[in-house]
């Protein structure tokens, strides 16, 4: 959930007017992007963020046990890694359009 925040500010840095000039709709997009990310930061279990590094989710072990090795890796790549990445990029497409317009954006009516 950190990459969308980085991409938001990266898109803003490429916009006409640069990082230091914010239109109202750009501010709204960045605030909503931060609100989206904060819900992940707050949802960290009280045991700490390192719990997931020590123990694997049972669903991954279940998929690995049910599928043969080549099929598991193809499934893992396409369903567990590629699909969420593409969904995040698709969700950021409208935000990138707003942020890349910068000072060239039409006025809010």
C-alpha cells in the first residue's frame, strides 16, 4: 500500500506546476489516496507487522498442496501477484490523469 502513495507524488512531480502547486482536485485525490492507504496502516495486527514474515498464510500452503509445482507457480504469479498489481494500476489510472494535468487542468465548475 506504499507504492500507490509514491506513484501519486511521482505523478504530481511530473505535472505542469510541479510538486509545490496544488489544484483543489489534486489535493482531493491525494487526500483520498492517503485515506485509502491509512486504512491498511491501521489494520496492522497488534502483534506487529513482523507476524506475517514468520508465518505463511494457510491459503498459500493449501494451494501449494493441491496444485502440482508448475501449475502452482503459474497460478501464484497470475492470481496472487499479477492480478492485484493490475487492479492497483487500473484504480490509479483516473488519479494519474488528474495528477498529471497539474496547472493545465480545466477549472472546477
